[in-house]
């Protein structure tokens, strides 16, 4: 049935080639933008699949920028169900050029290994990192980007932390390059860990003994909610009140400091959809209006009202589908060309969202002219009324 009427639908679509070409160009550009925006949204909403389900982050209740004293660590470790506790302090360093900014965290090497077993590195490198006061390890993505090798001295100019002599430049000795347990983790190995030893000793006395956040690895993810509540209860009504949440919630909270990214992305996608809705709706209405006499002839030849309705809807679906397909293919190419440190991909969720959008768009823009064509009276159409 579809093959039988496809030439007729295609012929109607190609009746005005220039108009169809420009409409397809607009649809492709719109779905390219929608695909890229939803790829970003997919990363945000899919973060729980990547981040550890058995890790919690304990931060100061006021803000994650407020440091916590290290003396809280053994108290958190004492909570039943806690397997390991680490600590992490954002360093905020720049390498050589302001454009060369990447995440760096001052950590206890052994505690990092205990709380993030997803990072893999040879045993000698782990031992060297633990024993080297000014040691640092870099993710493979980062090391490959800058051409670093073990033994290099890497200067980082911190825009947050100054040394006791007033200098903001810290020298770090690269003692290892880590990867991930699988390709997904390896692709995200674009960060650097610094030995907390030199960091804590080098900064001002007032800042010593403080941690940015505590990373809590729990034995059973099902106990996470209870453990988070017990950790916070320990420090309730004290000068160091805490807020403990899942790693996913913490990461999203960090991003939301810049604004509600998910809302912004969806708002832009909605604006784009509204624009192509108007454009495509006008195109379809105009195309059907120009063919009213031809549709009347088809009815004279025995085409039923339902068949006429289906033909116009099929034309709308074909137009939207081709435009969406071109746009999504371009989005897949663009995201595929991004370096590994930007894990934005037009994955299955993006394609499913685009498919639903295409079906909805085709129905909205195609149904009004299709219903008009279905209820068309042959005498009035042939008379030009």
C-alpha cells in the first residue's frame, strides 16, 4: 500500500522544488540544533548511569565552597555501612595558558584509590604517588593532550590557593598516568589528582587541615539514604553542619551554580520547535491549497476521503522525517568529532526524542490541511470556491 502511493506523495512534495528544498534546509538546521541540545541534556540526565551508585559526597551545608575540617573524617568512617572515606579539595590551577584549564583535586592517594577503584594504574605508580609529597597523576586523555610523560614537572598557577611565600605557582611531579576500568571511564580521564601532602603543607597556616568535600564509599547502595542521614545527624547544630547526597546529585548541584542547564536547554529546544512548527505548517497549508483542484480530480477518480487524508499526512510525515534524519545525522557527526573530554553523544535517547518530536510535528502541521482535503467537496473545488 505504501509503495503503491509513494510516487504520488513524492511527486506532490517535489511540486515546488525550491520551496521544499528551503523547508528541508530549515528542518535540518532545527533538528541539528535540537540533537546537539538534547545530547547535552542526555549527559546531564544520564549521569547516574556513569557515576558510582555506591558513593556519597559530604559537603558543608551552606555551600560546597565552604571547607570542612579533617577531624570529621574518622567520625564519618565510624558510621555503620561506610566502607571507605576519602577527601578532595578543588585546586583551580591553570597550565601555561588561561585556556588550559582542567579539573585538579588535592587528595590523599590511598584514599583516592579506595574510593575510586574505577581509576586504574600500575602498582608501582600508585606506590610512588602515595610516597611522593609533590606527586601528581594525570588521566590518559589529559596526558595525551599535553604530551606529558612520567617524570615531567608540571607548573600549575592556582587562581584559588597561594603558597606561604605568596606565589600562586605550584610545581607538581607527574608520577603516573591513569586510565578507566572501561572505555566510558577512560574517555573521562581528563582530570588530575595532586598529593594532598604538598598542598596542605604549602598553603597558609589558617587553611591547613581543611578538606573541600568528603567522598564516602558505602558497602551497600541500598543503605545510601540511611547513611547520608546518619552522617548529617552527627554534625547537626554544630559549626560544621553537613549535607550528604549522592555523587550524581552533587555533580548536578555543581553545574546548577551556573544556572538550571536542563531548563535552559529545554527552553531553547522548545523555541526551536515552535519556529519549525510555524514554518512547516505554513508550507503544508500552502502546498495543499495550491492542489485543491488536483485533489478534487483524485476524488473523481475514486480516491476515498480517508485515502486523501492519508496522502496529505504521508506528505507531511515524509517532509518532517527527511529533515529530521538529515539534522540528526549531522548532530551525530558533530558530536562524534568532539574530543573524548567532551562526552556529548547523540545517543539512543536523543534519537528517540527526535523521533517523538518528528511524529508530533508531522501530525500538528499535517492534520489541519489533511482534514481540509478530506472534507473537500468536488463541485466547490473544481469551481474554485
